[in-house]
C-alpha cells in the first residue's frame, strides 16, 4: 500500500479514540484522511458496530467508498458501501458506510440510539454545512444521553480546529502532510469588465498549458461554466490534452475518469469546488483558479436555499493552490491580481449563518428540541429561525406552540424542502415533476416565466425540442426527470383530487399567489405582502392571478423568473378556509386621505374590493392618525403659543404635560383622537384647529396655575387685552406706543420681562425694548421728534409717564 502523509498520525488518532471516544483530526487536502482513517479504525477494532462517515457531496461519498473498497480488493457494497439520495450500495457485510449528510439525519430521527452504529465520522467538517452542524449536535446529545460508547470524530482540512475540539471536549490530532512548493501566478491587470468569465478562464488555461507540464486542475463554479469553458478550449489545446469535466451531477463513470490518471498525454480537469478538499485527483501539477465558488444561500426569490456564485475566500484559494503540490513542484494560476487578493474574505461562512432554516426547524421540532438545547458550533440566527417556524406553521407542519404535527412528521420523511414536501404529500405523485423542477436549476434558457413550458419539456424532451425554440440544459433536464421518477415512488397517494400545476404550486407557495395591480405595468401584489414585477413581453404579464415560484430576490420589487397562471376557482377550492371578508380603513399616502374598504382577502391580496360606506367614526379617526404622522402637526399660531406657555410653565416647576412636538407625535392617540372626528383628508387636517384638544390635556387646576404663572394675555394701560407670544426666545407683545403712556414699570410675566415692540400709528415698529423706563428716559426723545413730524395729529408728550394712554388722534382743525 502506498504510504500517505496521514499514516504518521494514525497511531495517535487511534489511541485518542480508544481512550477518549472523541477526537478532531486536522489534515491538509490530499493527506489521505478520507480513505485511511475509517479503514484504520476498522483494523484497530475500535467498535463492533458500523462506522458511518459523512461526506458533504455525493461525488465524494461514492469516490471515497470506491477507493476504500479497491484498497481491500473488494467491490463497493461489501465491507465498504455508501448511501446517498436515491442510491445505495450496502449489504449485511458492510462495516464502513459512507453517507451524505441528510442520510445521517434520517438515521438519527428514525433510530435515536443509532443501533448498530459504533462510530460517526464527519469528513470535511471545515465546510460547515448546515446538515453537518445538525448531525454533530444530535450525535453529541445522543452520546451524552443514550450512547456513551458512540465514537465521534470530526476531520478538517483547515488549521482552525480549536472551536470544534472545545465543543466536543476532544483532543486535536494533527497530520502535517507533505507538500511540494507551489509557485503562485496572478494576473498583471484586472480583467476587462465586459469580458465573459468563461472566455477569461479559457485564456488563462491555454496560457497555463503552454507554460507548464503535467496535469491541470481548473476550478469553476458550476456545470454551466464548465461546459462553456470546455467548448472554448476544444480547438485551443494541444492534441495530447484530454479535457475531463468533473461536477456532482455527472455519471459516476465519468467522475472516476476525471479522478484517475490518463494513460497517455496530459489531463485537464474542469472541476467545481468538489475537487477542493473532498477528492484527490492524481497527477495534478498545475491549478487554474477562477476565483468563484457556489454556496448554499437562502434565496428570497424562491423561498428556498439555492446555490449562488460568490468570490472565493483566501482559505479556499490556498487549498485550491495546494492541489498543485501533491506529487511534485507545481504552479497555481489565479484569475485575479495580487492587489485584489486583499479584498477576499478570510474564511467561508458557516451555512447555518445564511441558509434557509425551515428544514432545520422541522428537524429540531421532530427531535423535540430548540436550538438552545443542542450544542451547535454556531447557533442559528433567532430572527431567521423564527421566520422558518412561521413558514412551517403556515404549511401545517408546526402547531401554534411550534410543536411538530402529524403532517410535519410526514414532511420530514420526504427528501425535499418543506414547501415542496407539503405539495407532494397533498397532491401525490402527480406533483413529482413540479417538485423535481423547483428543486433544481431552470432547465430552459431564454424562455418565458411559465412553468408549464418546463413541465412540457420534462414530460417529452424530444417533442419539446421540435416544437419550442428555447434552449434546453439537457443535463439539468435529465436530472429533473430522474428525480421526478424517484419522488413519485416516495409520494403518498395524496387526497385523490387531480390538481393542475398551478394548484400544485399554490400548495407549495401559498404566500406567493400574485394579484395583478391596477395599471398597465405587469406588477403583482403577492399574498405574503410583497410586490413583484414581470417583464412586459411575458405571456403571463396580463394574467389576473398567478403563483410565483421564483424571482430574482430583489428586496424592493422582485422580478419574476418563474410563475404559473391560476384561476380564482382553483384558489378558492384550495384555500376556502383562508379567504374571508375584512374591513380595511387606512390612510392612503397616494390619495392623501383615509380610504375605507371592505375586501375579500387571501392573505394580502383582495379578490373583491368595495367601498365601506358606514365605517365607524372612531375607525376613520384612528386611520387619520397615520395621516397626521405623515403630514406632521404644523400647529397654527394660537396652538403654538399655548404649547410655548406650557413649556415655560414646566420650566417654572408647574406639574404640566409635555406638549413639545416629539411628545405630541408620540401621544397622538391620547390627546388628538377624541377630537379628530370628521377629518379624513389632508385638506381637512390643514383647516383643523387643534387648540381645544391641546387645552384638554390640562385639567382645571393646571389651567388656573398656568394662567397665573404664564398668562395668555397682557392687559394694557387702556385695559385692552393682547396676546403674549411665547414662541420666541422671550415672551413678546406688540402694541401702539401711545397705548403705553402712563406705564412706569416694565411689563413682566412672573420674573421674566416681556419683549415689547412699540408701533407707530401706522403699525410699524419704532422701538423694541426690554426696559421701558430706560426707553422713556433715553431714546424716546429722538423717537418723539421723528414721530411728531410724521404723525402730527397724534399725541407725543414730553413726559410719557404722566400722559394718558390713548389710541385716538387729535380732531382735525386743532
């Protein structure tokens, strides 16, 4: 047997597992941990039960099982077997079982003691998939409560094994590995923005092939990019270079051909991230890294997790480059400049931080636990988890206490997102093609949104190709057809009713039923409360009701990518219990008025809409409060003066309510609502006098105290009362100069002097003072001289203190 770097670490690992029952193994890619560790555990007789090893990808699971079986001189399914979604090769003799992560969850839920299992290994745990985190958390709880003999091992290709080891309370065993030097070559300048990614990759691969020797491994994000790059390279590479695509959806024979060395010439493997850590591809001397990776992200457009393309992290780029130095000195080409490398994230995020959590929430409800009950490496976001529970309640998988229902238990058994499992369980095998379609990528390119076209292609690909002009991704289409057959066998009988595709889609997406909004643009209001827009040229653009199954996820106004038309009759047949009449009275920003309607609603959409003629006055007034919040108070002068008086009273120590504008806006319902009857529009609010409502905030005693301390009016020497303006820095009055004759002292409000503006007979200001006696003694003489010349018929005595106040002029002729 060939010696591998991991062999030096195996004795310490076996010892730790024998003594502690747990360990964390860190070893670089290519060290041999995936294929050597399970066999070493078996040889050491650590457990009499099966050894279950989790792999994050189906390709890696099958490849690992095949390599281990080959090293034993056996076929897969004997000592070593595997189980993945839709395929299994195991027997009664199987001692090592390689499974994908969802399989382990089903094993635990169906048998919490994991009967017959002696050890569980988590390979490539550094990828932090959601199912791996859940599987480890469940296994730790099982080991602590039911199975103290259960051996647990997490294997990671990164050096950051400390947090996982602390969580598991396990020692860390390290395999240093043996790697040859790798020269890194970056681009000299950033790529032109208009150049397609595949063209750039083809150029860089062709350059690498011309400058180096040995096998080439090129990293691309997915099957589409691999196929397009392959087509561009067909005529650009030497004849001795064999191109081998490698991605998860390929036939296993083609996958093995990509992994094994070529008998002659050079090999170019165009691979997804599957080749990053999970597989060892022989004879690779050169790596070409496109700098992109596909990750599972919760897609608001589809309501499920989807693979999205993102920049690689520095850790991923390092692992990819290391693939070039496993057998000899190598070279790593990167499709970015050295300067751009600093902008890359350090590590990829854990899937639990960004994925759809509805599947996790269903599994935990089935287990009878909350996230706080289990030892997760990273706990789920509480807000995202609450949204997932809300979806499950809508589907009937959880009750109002978030406990799993019998329907929820049924959904958990189906290998689908809870939405699609709900659809399949109710509609039966007839919904299998749609469930498979919505679980995969769109098999059509350049096609309108209608999912009926996709279902037509699934039913008869050859006839579809003859009749329709749209491009077809044959790989995706075949995967969907195969998965549809498998799901049809797993589906229950349904309720016996034949449902069309639109009704099936509405079962999965009750929150995505869209009603065409008024107007020419194809915009739809969705039953879940959001809005979506469709291309104007789409055949469904004029439909009244649709079910949206996929959008671009734009949070402001999503663009519809896939949908189907549904009739109101189909919707009522499905959701008669959710459709009902609702009274709606709300402020309309667009119309600037209160709009009262009676609507027959399904969620947020109104199937029927009528004017609510006899809406109660209090309901209208409450709706108008929202209008006030939008329009603002804009208090008239009298109201502003009153509020200013109250503010001064509060400063003087009086027990008075806060009538500042922020406080008034916060307490509209308390003081304004009882006085708002009959106000429905912005114009009526503009004419509304809020002073009675403001005065009502003060009781009789408070008003008496306010009038005494901060009077509303000043009584002039003539006995006339004029309002005091409290809105400025100082309380202020304005009156004719002659009306203050005889006033010896300056007017005061409590201890605060009034700001007095003295006016001419023409009501023009001639002096502003806060010291009236000083004015009489000082500048009055100059004012008298000027005013007497301008207004000779009015009195201008030399001593204003001794004169009588007056507003009259002398009679003519005197």
